[in-house]
């Protein structure tokens, strides 16, 4: 129950996310909870840095993916699927 309360409070908290990071995912919150509360380790700074680096990388990957998808359409075919 404590973990569920932590996840709920963290998800609903009004925090400002830097523009070059994605928002915390449920899995990321779970991992941080385990790292910070359940299994505290001496190398806490490393874990927090890892989380920030991972989220920054995901942001870059997402924006690169969107930019590539919005680039010129392929000229190999004109197939369009109806939705």
C-alpha cells in the first residue's frame, strides 16, 4: 500500500519537467522508489544521474523520431491506408 500511495502522489505532483526530459514514467517512478526508499545504496548520486540521462536520451530519441516521420514522404510508393 505504501508503494501505491507513493506512486499516486508522485504521479499527481505538480512538478516542472525540464523541456529536454520526458515526464517520469510509472516504471521510472517504481525504480526510483526502490532505489531511494526500499534499497538505499551508497551510490545514490549515480542512480539519480542514470535516471536523468535515460530520460534525456528518451527525449532526444522521441523528438528525432517525430522529425524523421515529418520529413519528406517516401517516393517509393503512394500507398495510403484508410482509417
